[in-house]
């Protein structure tokens, strides 16, 4: 079996994002939760991260092979926060408050929560929330 197929079919620890709200123009709040880490996952104390990314960005290239071009980008990483870890036999739940960079368009955001093995970097699970409507 190819490595990608093995990774795709491996059991994942479910991650949930909820209660996502924008407070003031620069504070994003969310609730991040995982299901219990059981022996069946074969992982030890994965770390929980949350990232904020821009859904869309553009750049003007002045030099090089793309000189004079306007390039469009998707899911442009802005900030990353480690918020905890999941202990064996337990679930994880935490409310987070994230400070957005000044001038960030709140309608152009992605919130990404993921679990990652410490030291090795293997991503065990991921959940993305795309801010596509103004009520959040």
C-alpha cells in the first residue's frame, strides 16, 4: 500500500470546532474538542494546535519568472498556537481566544485545529472552519 493510502486509511482522532465568534474587530473565540484518545490509535499524548489562515490572498510579483504577474493564494497561514495535548484515555476540550493581526478581514479567515505527534510532526487529525458568512 502506498504511504498516502496508508495515511488516508489510518484511524483519526476526531477534532471538533464550535462556538466560533468574532468579538471586537480582532478577537476570535472558538471551542476545540477531541474525542477520547484510546489505545486503538497507537499514539501517545498528541499536541493540539490551532492556526489562523487567510482564505484568499493576492500578491504582485515584481521579478523572476512570475514578474509582472498577480498571483492568487489560498489558505495563507498567519498564526499558530499550541493549546495543549490529549492524554491517553481522555478527551480534550478548551475554549480559546485568538488575537488577530491588525487589519485582518474577519470575512476572509480559516480556523484550523489539528493534532500532531510531538517531535515527529505526523498530523493525526485536522478540522478546518471557513468563515463564509458574517454572523460568525
